[in-house]
């Protein structure tokens, strides 16, 4: 059932629209990830530890369907 729900959700493109700005799905996902892993929001993905980077990649893959 969860799979059907994911298939019906709109896919997130790799574009930042003027309408969404700070509420863009990628920005919200990054803020949630930072809160969950106690990472400062200003951190760049390239500055993450290996474990954090793997978790970030997994979160992107799961939440930002292409």
C-alpha cells in the first residue's frame, strides 16, 4: 500500500522554483536531516562524515524521486 502511495505522489525535479523558495522539498529534507543527525544547517554535504553521507544519500533517494 505504501508503494502505491509513493507512485501517486508528484516527483520532485532538480529545479528550485521561485514559488517554493525555502519550502522546496530538498530544503525541507536537508533541514530535517540536519535536525535528525545534529548537523548544522550550514554544513555542505561534502563535509558530512561517511556515515552521515550514506544516510543523506539514502534520504534523498527515498524522498526525492526522480
